[in-house]
């Protein structure tokens, strides 16, 4: 579905505003998400008594990278700088922390970008429609949470082999939860379920993160601008904003790289994926354990023309580093390697896909020979808190974690990182990946060849990202309708 913010259904919009008024809902603007200082003081005061994960409409104002976990209000951003003692490279690698979003992952922002523009224009009727959130994990959690806060009904769809924590939480938030066959890489099965719902349940509105431009627009503006702000806060001489790393996932988070290229046209954007399912790396397929990054196709909203490098990461590396970062023997080994204890204490802020991003950032630094003036940014989508059951499974499979295990994992997966399984993309490579979208989106999902050709035009993406200029005026109009009642 494409956003049409000038197509307003006045009757439905008025009805939705009345519903929000009855429930005390006010919707934040993009400007407030980027700069929470713009949030009204009365809302900030009330937020002090609201928990980060509470089902309270006020938590819509916590859809920002700037939540302060200590005060419950806001700061200048949450990030970790990974030192050379950990990474083995001189480049400065910085990860934006996603744990301090409601639900513990930044996907609440992506989902907001898909639902809210339609809600405030009357294109989604909360009394009639069901918001369907097809996902390999965090997106359906974010969508269900946003829906609940906005008094909308939701259907969460995700593979049955995703972590137990996700399902347990969703049952208390989503109106309906559907488990599809397979694991992280079984995206087509999710799509198939969506087509079934379209055919049998007309009240369902599918918010497919892989084709919803609201997803990439939100990250372009909110995540991209957050990275720029952090870069400008860093101390050091002659620093260069050199690279941005993102797992391809739905194609949303990587759009921050499109924004950053407007700041530095020479910025390197590296897409990360699982070696066990190397879709961009080798047009490959397969199953893997890096939860949250989806694959076997190129997302419709991924502007592959702006992707410079593809890096395929072994899922075993991510699982072993998950143990290294969270088990006591691993923490001791890292401290003995000279890693600052304050950094070691922050490593549980990395979930499995975050670890994949960190590894990719290290490989990018090695491949391009980046030095201490070069700054690489990535996102830490969620934290190890989401994967407690995975750690239990790893202990059951491999036995208690020992110092020898930690020494091996540190040596092999950190100190031993190389530039294997990396594909630098030339013009023809990018054109091939663009054409590869045909088989999913035209043959299977109903898109047209003309639409596909439009995606190759750089002006198309400029227009898409510029369309966000209409978001805040529409949100403010909607909030005015709420207040007028």
C-alpha cells in the first residue's frame, strides 16, 4: 500500500478522532519524535508515572531514540561506542540502542509510520478495520502495541519458530495472533497468510513492512537524523561519517543510510544478512537463527541503488557471541582483554540481530581499512532480554558456558573477524538486485512492472522521503479534531 496523505475521508477521520478523544489519545508528530523537547510539558509530567511498556496512549510519545531509562523522560540519545579492545579495529563503531523504545525494539516507530498516516486521514477505520502486522518478530510486536495505544484492533502474524518471549507477550496485546509455518526465513508463508486474509476477511488492512513506505520514511527521518545528531556530539578531530550498517530486514532501518548519504555522499552503506540465507550476497536461500532480519527476497522498500556492500554473517557467530556477551565467563574474558567494564555491562543491550550488525561493522572497517577518524554507525534493534529462552536452549544443547568456550569465541569471532563473505556492489550488481524484486513482488504480490521500474529512478526515492513533510500537518489537524470535541 502506498501513502496518499491528500486522500482524506472526512467522515471516517472525524469518527476516529472522536474515538481517540474518548480514550484520551493524542498523537505525536515526527518533529516531536526527533526532538522530544517539543512535547508539551503536561504530557511530560504525566509520562513520569507511566512505565515504558505500559499500555497507555502516552507511550506514543516515547517512540523516539531519546528515552531516558533513568528518569522516564528524555535525553540526547542512547548509544554504545564499541572500543578497539572489543572490536579489534581502530574505527569508531557506534550502535544506537533500541531497548529503550516501548516493547524493547525500534519497530514501534516503523509501525507508527505505517498506521498513523492512514488513521489521521481517515483511510483506516478503527471501528471496522483490523490492522494486520505480518512480521518475523519485532515489527508485529510494535504494530500490535501501537494499535492498542491507538484503540485499533490488530492481528499479529509471525513464524511459529520465533522465540517464546515474543508469543507470550503478544497474546496479551494483539487482538489475534497467527503463527505461520517455519522460522525466521519463511517470509513467503507470512505473505500467503496475508493473501488468505485479504480474500476471506475484508475488514483486514495489511501493513506489510516489506512494502510499506511509511516504514522506510520513519527511519529515514527519525533514525537518520538521530545518527547525525550523535555524530555531531562526538569528540575528536577530523572525524568522518564513513559508514552505516544495517541488516536488510524489511528494508526500513537501512533507509537511514539514504538520509546519511545526503550528509556525506561518500558514506558506505553495508547491508547485513545471514550466511545461511545469502539472498543479496549470492541470490541464495535457506533457514537461519538471526531473528528479526527476514530474507529470501529483496524488500520492495529497500533502495538497493544506495547500497554499497553486502555482508553475510554466520548465524553460529551470532549465537556464540550472544553467550560471550551474556554469560559470566565471557564477561571475565572480555575484561581480561582490556574491554572497559562499563562497556561489558552494556553488551546485554545487543540482541541477536544487533550482534550481526556489530560483526558487519567490524568487517566493513577491515575491508575498507578505516581508521580512528572513521565513524561507523549501526542500530541495536533489540536486546538480549528478548532471547532468554535462546540462551537456555544453547545451555541445554552445549552445556554450561566455560572459560575455554569464551576464549575460543573471543578469538574466533572477534579477534578473528575477516573480510570473508562480503560483496561490494557495482552498478550492475545493484541493477541485478533491483531486478530480483520482480520474482517476489510482480509474480507473487501483485505489483506491476511499471511500478518496479519506478523504483530504479533516484527521483522516486527523493519524492518518497520528501512526502513526510505532509505527516505533521495531518497529525496536527487530527489532534485539533480531538481537542475540538
